[in-house]
């Protein structure tokens, strides 16, 4: 019984600690971003400026990243509107452990958001 209880506790802790982060944006913001090449996302409050700064340095060939810690808004400015830059933007999100996107309250993954609003 003790082993079973321990196993259940370990499983629950694993599920809780594996929580994926999500960001929010709107259809209107994505539509205007498609024209301008500057995408704005609201990040979760547990992501710090240091985390963003450590990650963004790997992607300077594809876009620039500005993060305002007080509002948790991250702006990604594409250097070129090419498919590869959008794919690398997904890599930026994965590096920040962001897997879910809420667009006007609708949950989707990056691929769905890309094909629906960015392509």
C-alpha cells in the first residue's frame, strides 16, 4: 500500500511539474502583424526578461525580440517575411517552453496559428 501511495504521489507531481506555458494574442493583432512583420504576444508572468534575453541571442539572423517585463509583452520583428523565419519563431517559443497559444480565447498550437493567421 505504501508503494502504491508513493507511486501515485510521484505521478501527480510529474503531471503538475510538466505544465506547459501558454501565450495570448488576438486575431486583430495577428492580422496587423502579418502586414507589418511585428508580432506581439503576452507571455506568462513566470517568464523573466533574463530568460528572454538568454534565448533571443540565438535568433538574431531571423528577427529581433523586445520584451517589456512590466507588461510581459514580447514583440518579435521579422527581418524578412519568409517561411523559415516563422519556423524559427516557433523555435523561440519552444525555447521559452511555450506550447499553447490562445487567440481570442481559442487554444491552438503554433502550427495551427501559423496556417490560420500568419501564412
